C-alpha cells in the first residue's frame, strides 16, 4: 500500500509557548490558508481573543499532555516557539509519535543550548565568528582571561533566558562575570565561552529550514537595551523593525551563502535533520558579517514584527519544513512593507518587576495594526492583568518606517497599565524624527 500523500496545508495546528512570539505565531497561523483551528499551550491573556484560537492550560514542559492533545485534536502541525522545550526534546517526542513538528530536536537545539557546541560547529562550518576560548572550570576561565590580558565577552554555556552574556568593559568586570557563572545554577559544573569583542550594528536573520533547504525571512533589527539611546541593561528586546535596511537583498543572499547554508550543511554532517528556525544574530563588522549567536527559534520581538508581513502560505511552508519537503511548498509571500514593533514592559524590567496591574486597551487590531500579548493573564471574569516582564507588543505596518512607527506609537497610546515602560526611540536608526 502506498503511504498517504502528505498534507499540503495543516487544518489543525498546535502552538507551544506563552509569550508575544507565540501570540503572533498563533495569529498568523490562524490566518493562513487551510487552517481551521489553532490550539495554543499555555498561551497568555491574549490567546483566547484571537480568532480561531483555543487556549489550553498545559505547560510547555508537560510533554505527555502535549502529545495527548496532538492525538485528541488531530493536530497536523506543531510549532514550538521557545528554546527550552526544544532543548528538552519536545520535538523528538512528538515526532516519534508521528506528528509533524516545526522546531529542531534536542540535537539541533544545541545550536542555542550550548555556546561551546555552537562555536565548534561554526568553526567546522567555516562561518565567521569572533575568536574564542572554552573553559570548563573557574581556574581555566581565569587563566584564559589572564593570558589575553584584556576584557573579553563572557558567555555562560547553557540556556540563560537572555541573561548569560556579559560584554565586559574591564578585566575586573570579566572576572566577576566568570565568578558569577561558577557561583550560579550549575556551580562547578558550569562551563563558558570567552569571546573577542566585535563591533558593529546587529541584525537578526531567520531561516526556515526543512533540514536540506531554507527560506529566509526579511532581516530584523532588535533593541536589546532597556534605555533610550541603547543604554542600560540588556533585555529580551524592547522593540524591532523589519526589513532592516542594514542588509539589502544582496546582503541577505551573502549571509545565506556565508553563514546559513554552511551551518545547515555542518548540522547535516553531524547527522542532524534540522527542521525549524535557524536564527543568526549577526554583527556587521568592518570585515563583514560575524555570528554573535545562533538560536533555534524565532526572535522575540522580531517574530511579532515579521508575522504581519508574511502571506497566507505560512502554515503550508512550516508544515513543509516539518516534513522535509520545502521544495514542494508554495512560495512564501512577503509584503513589501515596513513593520514596526514597540514593547510595553512592566515597571522594573529587566530587574524585579511589578506584576498584577490591570490592562486596559481601546486598541482595535486591523490589517495594519496588531496588539500581541506577552506577559499577560486573564482572571476568572476575563479581566486582563500584567504577569511578566514584557507585557504587550504593538506592531504596525506602512509603506515607510516613519508611518509604521507613527502607527505603532499611536496604537501604544491606546493601551495602559500602571507602570507601563517603553522606549520612545525604537527604530531611531530608520526614522527621520
Ligand atoms: P545574547 O544574550 O547572546 O543575545 O547576547 C547579548 C548581546 O551581547 C548581543 O546582542 C550583543 O550585543 C552582545 N555581544 C555578544 N557577543 C558579543 C561580542 N563577541 N562582541 C560584542 N558584543 C557581543
Ligand atoms: N530578541 C532576541 C531574542 O529573541 O533572543
């Protein structure tokens, strides 16, 4: 008997995760051709508001319950948003049970989950990246630092939710960062990478891969620092815009050939069938693009910024990636527009945050303006409250960046919660005012 023909587009989709990224993914997938229903686990305060979406109170760590949901809802495609469940092997578990999953297995997720592993892969692939030294003990790390005699970038090896990197200005700061890693979660078992500091603007590039082939999304620029003028501590990202003019079509093609294709090939050489996002965080240095980091998922808030630009083929393209047949997928249409995203964070973010504030919103989403929820929850009366560091993402699209940011900030003026914190200068690189 012949195997049944693979589905062209999924009817039932499960999105795993509960941040702004997953809210945007669910919204975009629910709008995709052929999609009849999207289930989101665990979702957030915005999930149930999205047309066609159902929220499930299942944690991303509960692999058994997620598998049972796939079976009960006849899920055709699972899209795993965050890195932690990918590194924990959720995609492996669901694939082993026969489900199509967009997101790498635990083997491929090491691209993000281990800096040492990722650096070794980059060297193997010949991908440009800053010079580095590995260390598996505090003594080894200090010795490597002393041998260099200059402040280096200190990177904890494991998943650190955006908090594992210190760009040290002084040797003392680098020493303190090393000590902090060995006094932290993994104690003496910790490991790290010391890296040469590189300079230049940063841009994020996302490749959707089926293990053999890839489709690139428009490059996006994130704003990592909490403060205006790119000052203060690092955050998960306070806003973004796309397409980042830093990389034009030729620049993006160059990155494909220089970074993404060799990386995918090196993954294949290790026997890894990588079906998901390869997120390259690049620094555009004087000597060309250099990989700062790889992630195994969409960026947040880059995902919120990009999703509104993508066409209704998205679900079919992600399914084709999950099935290893991107060559048979419809072309992913990308609106030739500018997209601008501003994050509203809780007071105190990225430090100790204020939570539990009621969110009021007059914002009505349209084709050119979206409100995505991140750290929010609803109470039993349906009222919405802040519950995380990054609370909301407002995203707008227009023909130029001035109009897109005007739209995003006008949208932001229609939402409120006590202590709402945001940067007014997101997109300063591309705005004329
Ligand atoms: P990450 O937590 O891996 O996203 O890194 C946080 C930030 O640290 C990056 O966005 C860069 O701004 C900075 N960074 C990481 N590696 C380097 C490096 N080698 N040189 C300069 N800055 C770096
Ligand atoms: N916005 C950066 C990240 O998702 O890692």
